[in-house]
């Protein structure tokens, strides 16, 4: 999840680490002196709640699947043609 996480103080990416004695994961800011340190469990829960706002109405799922197939087919067309050659 590191790709999505940015420090709320300085905006730099966060990196994950584990406290081995407790076996608990955390994320911390890479900026020297910034000191932002967050529980991975809490951030993951917050992220899960955020993702729920991006749900798709079931009636659009077939259309989305069809469009994804066409898009992926278009993107891989040249590769498929090269394989056939
Ligand atoms: Zn920071």
C-alpha cells in the first residue's frame, strides 16, 4: 500500500516496517526529522473505508467487463499479432 500513502505533514511517501518484538507493522515518513509514524492496521482500515466509496452499481458490471476486455485487447493487439507471426 506504500504507493498510495503520503505523509500528511510533508507529502513524501511513507515506508513500511515491522516492530519484530510485537510483530506489528507501521508506516513512517522518510523525511529526516518529520517523525510521522502510523499504525498499519489503522491506515489499512481507513483505506478500506475509502475504497468503499468507489463501489460500482451491479448493473454496470457487464458493461465495465466488456470495456475492459476491449481496452486490454486493443493494448495487447500488437503483441498478439507478433505471437501469431
Ligand atoms: Zn513527513
